[in-house]
């Protein structure tokens, strides 16, 4: 293969690699955001359960 054939393939490969790296980075940030949101929700649930328990309300 000549350089004129390889260069476009290398460019395409690099662009694809960059695209997937960016996509993975965005997924990682989304995972962290959702994990934080889940922790916040869990804390709210625990506070509500504690208040209900202190008020004598039974939660099933």
C-alpha cells in the first residue's frame, strides 16, 4: 500500500478512536452523576423512614 492509501485509513482510525474515547468519557461522567443521584435518593429515603418510625408509622 502506498502512503496515499494508508493516510486516509490512519486518519479514519484516529477519528474513530477519538470518537469512542469521548463517548466513553461521557458515559463515565454520566455514571458518576447517576451514582451521586442514587446516593442522594438513598439518603432521602432513610430520612423519611426515620421520620416515619419516629412518628409511629409502619412502612412495609
